[in-house]
C-alpha cells in the first residue's frame, strides 16, 4: 500500500509540474511583447527629445513659434524598407489668407532614422481644392491638388512638388539629400536643386530635368517667384487677455520678401500671390505672441501723440469719418461716387487698408496751415504712410469749421498721392500727369490745380460734417483754400466770388490778411 501511494504521489507531482510549465508560457510571451512596446516608445521619445527648430530660418513665410507638434497624433508607414514617422502639426493661430488659388495651408512633421539618428522635415501642404490635409501620405489617395514643400530643420527646401488630383508631378529635389525622401513615381524626372540658400527669382541652381517624362511634362513649369512678406498688425495687450482691442492697436509691419518655387500651368501669365495677415500682441512682460483676428478692426488712421494736446482735432477727425451723415451723389466726385461724402470715402480708404496708413499730427509749419507728405514708402511691399500736419498756431486760432475743411483738403492730397503711386492708369493719375506737364512737374502746383475740380465736393463734405447749419455757398467758398488761390482756375472766378472766398477763409482763421467779417464757426477748445 505504501509503495502504491508513493507512485500515486509521484505521478500527481509530475502532472502538477507539467501544468505549471504550460501556464507560465503565455506569461513569457507577454513579457516579450512588453519589451517590444518599450523599445518602440523609446524610439518615439528619441524623436521627440531630439527635435527643435532653433536654427529654422525665418525667411520662408513660416512662423516657427506658431507651429505646435501634436506628438500624440502619430502614424508610421514603411516605404522601400524604411520606416517613416509622421506627426500632425497645429498652427496655434491661423493667419488670414486672401482669397485665391490656395484654400488651406497645413503642416506635418516627417521623420526617419539615418545612421541611428532621427532626421526631420517640416511638410507644408498648400491645398488648392478646398480641403485641408494633415498627412503627407494621404495626398494621393485623397486626390490632393496643390503645392507641397519639405524643409529640413535649417529651413532649407529639400523638395517641392505639385499634385493634380492626387497625381504627383515631377518636382524639385535638393541634390545630395542624405535620405531618399518618400516620393511618387514621377520623382525619377525631378529637377535637381544644387542650392537652397539663394535669393531672388533666378534659376537658383536648378539643374536640367523634369521635361518629357512623368506627370507634368509639357503642361507647365516651375518658376521661382517672389512672395511679399506677410502683414502683421501689432497690439499692446494691456489687459493680458490674449486678444487685440481697437484701443490697443500699435502699428502694422510687413515682413521680408521671400522666394520659392511654384508650379505655373501653361496658359497662365504668371504666379498670383495671396497676401497673409497676421496679428501679434506685445505682453506686459515684453514677450510677443500670435493672437486671433480681432473682432473689431482698429483704425489705420493713426492719431499722433501730439493730438493729446489738441483733443478738438481728434474729435473732428472722428466725426469726419462717421458714416451716418446724409448721403450724397455728386457728379464732381468721379471715382469717389457711391453715396459717401468726400472725407468719409477718403478716410475709409486708410481705415480699411493694412498697407496704407494716414498719420495725423499737430506741429509747426512755415507759411502753411497744413501739409501732407509721404513719410514711409516701400514700393516692393506696397506699403505707404502719409502724414498730415496741421500748424499748431492755425489750430489755436482757427475755428472747428476751418480745421475740418483743412483735414478734408489734406486728406485729398493723400488720396491723390495714393492713386498716383498705386493706380497709375486711373483717370485721376492721368489728369495729374497732365497738370504736372502743365506746371513744370511741380507736384504741389499740379495737385492744387486738380483739387480745384473738387472745391464744391470739399464744400459739400464740410456741410455734412457741420449738419448743414450754414448757407451752402459759404461751405463752397471754404472749399477753396491754400495754394488753390494761386491757380489759374481761382483767378478765372469773378471778383466778387474771389472776395467771398478770401473773406470766408480769413474769418474762420486761415488768415492771409486782416479779416473784415466775423467767423461763423466755433473755436476749438
């Protein structure tokens, strides 16, 4: 009995050991899986920890501080035995993009390992078909149309390519890339770029290739194009809310021009640039950050600090810009027709234009009540700042009525200069050229002869500001002022009209000689 019990015990113990070994085998497999998972995480951590854009140059119209890598939104894909990682990039603040061919601009981060070290590329996808793309590897299956650019961490272009409904055309690839970038089959026809650091619109080190094979052959060409710098409105974020208020607006700047490659299809005369508008706030600690587009646009008519000593001038300027006056349609306004009075139309131009500013100040002038000049002109960026100065003695002695008239008169000078700078083929510019040729190309004389054609319009605009308190003829008389009184047009008026004009100007404060009549306007206080 004891021997039988021993064998029974030994047999049971052997079965127990066998079952135990079977139960531990899945645990060993789980341990292996955990080890593989930790290796994969370490690889992604290496990608994350080694990434930075400290040396990414700022001349590509890409604000690196505005890009946020979403490390949790990650995908991998294997191309020709190489594993690629892609991470979605979010723009912290989306810039305003003018309407045009590009409908969306999105970014992603592309990375792979080369010689045991992670290599990185910023992917920029300029969509032309109204869809925002977040992945470089979705371009073909999702029928992407537009331009795609890959930049290394120095900001140098490694590749540029045009896609038409998901078909990648032959593109431009930097010669000597250490890693073969994932590309469509048309890449065998790519142009080779020997330099990424050139500027201007030359061929920029582009080697022959691309034509006659792959997609795009004969349908168009890549051209080196100039991209005017983005316009940025700056705000002093006094309350720290991260938003721009109209009273916090400081100034507007325009970034440096950049150059890039773009596909221009046959039949198009060239590349049409789409402007970008950014908004940035200066915080109380001196740091700056991008902010969303303000809900209320600021006035681009800049009131100089000197107006703090003359609040009456600032008040008049604000009233001239109001839109709730009686509407007029004046044949004399020509291109300014449209239901708005003269000053409202002109001030609206500068109020709503991010590149053309009007600065109003009070200062000291010699033998003039007001003057208008260009204080900043950057033609390549289309940026102009006009400055109107009112003489402080004139402001102190004149009535509100004559100050308002002078602001209208000087803003008309700014408007004519704007047209001559930006719309050379307009009827105004043609007429100004005629007067220039008739007056020895003296710009002041030519502009005042042209402004005589707007004397009645100035009077009408002044009457609207003054709520038609006086006889309309008095407003029209005040429409003539300054060097308009030196023109042949003024001298051709009958003697009684000339006298009425002089007396009105003298009475309201723009005295050329002692006045015999009393002012009808009120003094500025």
